[in-house]
C-alpha cells in the first residue's frame, strides 16, 4: 500500500501540470524578484536563475550575493543548461560576459564548480583565453559565460596575486 501511495504522489508532483504552476513569483527569492524585476529571472527544471545586471562586481561579491538567499553562482554543468542561459542572456539583451560558479582558485588549470564538484568539460572552455592569463603573468581564475561565443572565459578575481579584480554582471541559481 505504501509503495502505491508513494508512486501516486510521485506522479502528481512530477507531472507537467504541477511543474507548469511554477512561476518566477512563487519559485524565486521574492526579495530579489522585487529588487531586480521578474524579467531578469528564468526557470529551468528545479532551478530558478537570476540574471543580475544592476551593477558590476567582482567574483567574490557576486558569490556572496547569490549565497545570501541560499543560492550559488550559476553552474551550467551541461550543454542544455549552458544553452538555456545563453538564450536567456539574449532575451534580456545581455551582450557582455557574466560570472558563473566555476574557478581554478585552488590550483591553476583545475576547475571546480561552486558546489565543489570537478568540472567535466564538454568543449565549452575558451582554450586560448583560459591559458592566456597564466602565461601573461596575471592570474585569471574565475569564469564567466560570454554570450558572444557562448564559451567560458576566465578573468581576474579576488586573490593574493590579483592587482585589480575584474568586475562583471552575474547569474545566480536557486533551488526550487
């Protein structure tokens, strides 16, 4: 009897009708929706994404702002998520790169997502750009998604090696 009830509950909550009721207003952090406007939010699956374009900040400040409402910098771990973020950036007329939750702050060339998982590259690294910072004498350890080519590029971010932090807009993700 219990497996049957669990199965029925699973069908109800996983059904498209239930998921269709998710809106920015009832799924995303309400204080953020109020502050930046619902046009700058999008939902994919069980995640609400916020495209923060109010002011450009360094990577660490972007990370802290996302975490303030129990979120993280966006982690496009699959091509589908990456393509979704690019489509949304185009929709809101975002033409410059935005911070995402990936860096190689601990070890140069070893990239990790904000949740601590190792990045499994699927051809989205902007290779020439990623090695350029290391050989130019500047540490470029924080990653941004560039809508121009759809690739991940690294930029200077807060570290003991950085003379000046790069500032960008950013994308947060919140679980629903």
